[in-house]
C-alpha cells in the first residue's frame, strides 16, 4: 500500500517506520516547500502533489494547518482519511467548538471575538480569568493570551486587535480559564466500519505551554469511561477514520475537552513501547482498511520530550526499558527534536527507572521532571 501523508515532520517519519513491516510505504507532502519528500531522508522525490495523490492508495495528514486548496484536492480524490471536515475542525478553533457542541461533549464556555464589542461581551458573559486563543494556526501554546485582571483588558485588546489586523481569516476564541487538577488525553482509532479501539488515558505535563512528559499507567476506570464516551461521541459525529486524539482537563473527577487533534499525537508516543500496536501503525491500519490492533497497555510507560537539544547523555541508553527516538531535525530553541520512552513491569519500577533517567539528564534542558516522577505511586 502507498500512503501519502500531508505534512513531513516527525509524525510522518514515525508513520513511515511503523508502516514498513506491513509493506506500507509513505511519502510526505512538505507544506512549506510544496514538495513531495521521503519522510525519513527529507529528500525531494521529484513528483508534484497532484501526481502523488493519484499514485497513492490512501491520503492522510500528520497535522491540521494545511492550506484549504490542498485539503479540497485531497478530498476530491475520494481516498483522504480522516478527510477535510475533520482536519478543518482540528485547525480552526471555531469549527472545533461547534463540533464539540454538536457532539454534546463538555468543554470550556467560550465566545468568538472578531472585534472590540465581542471582546467586551466575552469578558461580561464569561467573567475572568479568560484564555484568548487564535482560531487558526495555534500550536504548542502559541497564539494565546491570558486575562486575569479587568484593568489589563484595554492593553490586551490592543495586542489582540493588532494580531487580528494581520490576517482577515483570523479570529479569537475566548475561553473560560479552567482551574484543572490534571491534563489528560485519550488517543484512539475508528475504522470505516465504525469500530473503535482506544488506548488507556494518558496524563500529560506541560512546561511553558509545551508537552514535556506523558504518563501511561493502569488507569482510573471512571476517567477512562468518561474519556471513551466523549471520544466516541466526537469520532462518530465526524464519521472519523484514523487515529484521533482528544485533550482533556480534569476538574474534581470530571472531564472537559480542551481540544482535539485529528491525527496521531505527541501524548501517544509511549505506545511505541507500551502497547501492542503503536498509534502510528494503528492509524495506518485504520486509513488503509486493515483490522485495528490491540490498544491494551502491555507495560506501564512514559514519554519525555527532547526540546531544543540534539544530544542526550549516551549512558541513558544503558538503562533497562529505555528507548530513544530522534526525529533527524536541525536544532532550534524549544523545537521538538526527539523523545525518550521508558517502560517497566509495574508502576514502582517505572518510577525507579524514571528517577535513574532524570539523574542522567541535564536539569536545564529537562526541567521539572522530578515533580512529575512524584506522580508515579
Ligand atoms: P498544543 O499544540 O500543545 O496542544 P495548543 O497551542 O493547541 O497546544 P491548547 O492545548 O489549547 O493549545 O493550550 C495549551 C495549554 O494551555 C493547555 O495544555 C493548558 O495547559 C493551557 N490551557 C489552554 N486552555 C485553557 C483553559 N481554558 N483553562 C486553563 N488552561 C488552559
Ligand atoms: Mg493542546
């Protein structure tokens, strides 16, 4: 099978690695250069997008910020999964909120802001504190503003107005600030027959708005049930085919959806070592019409993101249950460069191995890991 992936980053790379044993070969569309490239070498393959779509058995995506004409072209091919509607809903917070509302799942109360009157109405209707998020092109916490005190509103509006003036298509979604205890995510797959397979709920820790650590340990049944119910509501509403990720806030044992990602997700990288079938293979199985695989947790696992570093101390490779995954990218401050997966027989051993890893990593590049290790009990 030949699969064309829109986007040529680490997610396409890991799909390629996961697809090889199933004889699924991946080519990737680099949105920035408008070229078809090999997902591992980044070498241009000398084909245009139209020919690559024609040559592919299946077209899919590894990210949601894709030009609309490209989405339309892929959709017209009849072999694009999860398809235009799902990708658009992941890339535009206005559509995402509409989707969540129509699927009947809880998320933070919101108000769409296009002008100053909307801005004032958002504050009046929702109260403070508020989080303002750009409707388009948001990722890793970029394009977000917080408003805590009413006296900061006028200055914030100036910033937001300047931002809106840069792009006619842009808007802001104002959202109530949620005083959550934890952030969780659920990653799962739905196939064309409507069958669902979800992984255990993952606990996620962000540092400066960017995912740092994901923990997958035998879970809380009540949270798993809630997350699964919301996952199926959203996936069925979209008639979704492929892997879908949903991020949640946990407030007093109740889940609210933060956002969805219509693709494989950073908080699911632990599945490479912690599950029978990893999220990358599972996505390919779903979009290629192959049977879905087991999503059971085979061993407690965690993932640590490597941000802005292109080396890590070599001795970490000697630690049992440790796997290092580089993305082959050029170093840039804060950039997602790779990740480390750690797995163990049980939670106590996972904590022990995590602490061994932390002792070998430079604190400056890997802050706050010790606090996260304390979560494992
Ligand atoms: P990513 O690409 O990492 O998923 P993003 O740019 O799409 O991030 P969000 O996930 O919406 O943005 O927000 C980033 C982080 O900001 C969240 O993980 C959470 O920690 C915090 N956050 C977002 N919305 C709220 C909210 N309504 N209340 C409290 N915290 C929030
Ligand atoms: Mg997020």
